[in-house]
């Protein structure tokens, strides 16, 4: 048996949603490095232009469209247009999400519903519409973004943690529903990961040490940590793995 092609993504169409974030952009670059054809989507027109420009600068072509993941009509149009343009959808990775550190007393129903609409409902709608194309074609990979905060308690994040715990549960149920259709559904749950966007949070040495002290490996995550997990779950190497939440956290959730 030969193993050289386990991570080969040539001929695969990968849709990355919430693509304007730093980790999403690096994931796009990683997928392209292994041969995937890229489609990117984001609610922000400016953010979408920025990520497509970055990819073009790196020599990577991409198809792009705006989407509001909390609106089913918008999600449906995204998948219909993508399938019409590229003919198939093999991989769907969702990075779209909201986070707003708030004490429980500061979270009203509107704030709670807003974060649920993007983080949880959005994940569901993207998975649902991915399956409408992946099941008939007989294969597919769905990867949703979880969080260590969906697994362990952290202050000022009850609404956010609820959505991520919901994502972790949802991948298990979806995975069982489509297991015999050769579609794998998983989540990746990162700890704090250092990007240009997140770097200001840890500029203060004390703030950095507080975060690092919760990670047994003694360092912050870097983009390569998450990108490697995404490529693995997108590839043939993970064909017998489904319904799992892969904790990319340096041991944070087991300490």
C-alpha cells in the first residue's frame, strides 16, 4: 500500500467561510498548497477583498462571494452559485463566528440571540446546505469551528461557550446521520492562537503569561497548528474519523 497521496487535495473544491480572519486565510493557503481549488466567503465585502487579494499575491486563485451565515436564503445562494460555478463541493470549513467577552449580567436576550445566530445557527445552515451537495456526490468533509471554551469553563463567555458546546454536540449528531453516505463531519477547537489580529491581546507580558499558564505545552498556538489539523480533516487521511472535536490546544483541556 502506498501512502504518498493521503493528504493530496487535487481535484477537490474547498469552501472556506468566514475567510477574512487571519487563521482562515492561512488555512486557505494550506489547502491550496495540497492542491485544493478554493472558494471563499465572508459577510464583510472589504474583508473578502482583502483575503482574495492576499491569496492572489501568493499566487492562489479563488472564487469569492459574500454570505450572511445566519440567513438561510443567503447560505442557500452561496452553495447554489458555488456549485454552478465549480461543479462540486468537497470540503466546507466554517470560521464565521462572533465573540464578545461579557459578564452574564451584561448579556441580554438580543445579544445572546445574535451570537447564537452566527456561531450555532450559522454552523448548522452551512452543514445542512453542504450535505445537499455532498450526499448526492457520495463524499464530503465538513469541518466546523469549536473552541476550548465549549469544553471547559471560562469567565465572561457564557453565551459564546454555549454556542461552541452546541457545535461540538451537533457534529456528533450530524456525523451519525450521514456516516453511511461517506461524508465526515468534525470540529476543530483551538486555544488562543497567535495571529496579527490577536497579537495585541498578548502584548502585555502579564496577559500573555496568564494565557500561557493554562497551556501545559507552555506556548501559544500558532497558525500552523490549526492549519495542519484542517488539512488532515480535509484529506483522505481522515476518512475513518467522524463526529469528533479535535482539540488543538497544547493540552489545555486535559490539565
